[in-house]
């Protein structure tokens, strides 16, 4: 965790291969599979600011299905707990990370194949205070040639 916090402080991002142990990834996949009936077609925000715009479905731009894991859930997944641990570790390092005071809801996304994607975009155009995003790919059989890597 210390190396991740240092990388975040130094360059603003960190790549953490094997950040979550394989058994926890398997458990998260099982948890996620049980939640699939609750996933919804994703939406994109269309508008120049948070006050004027709309959420709409545009599968050619964003074809995933999502489920928001709100903080009020009785039992957070271990992956969510791991992200909270990373946040706390980074906060203790000081610098800009010490001002991160809370974690927003976690989002689970499934890309069902057939060329589904999330088109290149600028995240957080609403400037809602989000400064850190933690991604965890649960695809145990994923290969780079499949595409879908964060750039």
C-alpha cells in the first residue's frame, strides 16, 4: 500500500497488478454474479454542467450494465474495503491526498461482449470533488489483445 500511496503522490496515478489477492477476486466475481439481475443499462450525462443536462442511454458510446454499491449496504465487499484501506494509507502520506475525506459509492460494471465499450471520455466534468478513482478488473482470463485497458 505504501508504494501505491507514493506513486499517487508522485505522478497522480498508480497501476497495481495483483492489488487484490486472487481468492478475493474470485469471491468478488461470485458476489457480482449474484447481483447481475439488479444491473441496469448504463447512461451518459449530456450537458455542459451538472445543473443543465440529462442522463440518457447511448449504447454506441457506453454499452455496459452497471450497479451502484451505495455506502448504506449492510456488508461492503472486500474489494470495496480494500479501496478504503488504500485511501486511508494515501491520506496518511500527506500532500493533496490528506484532503480526501470520504469515499463515494462503488460502481460495478459488466461489459457483455459484442463490441460493448465505454467510449473515451473526460470523467467528472461536473467537478464534484472526486479526485481518486480505483478500478479493479475482475476478468481472470483477460488478455491485453482483448482491449478494454484503462489509458
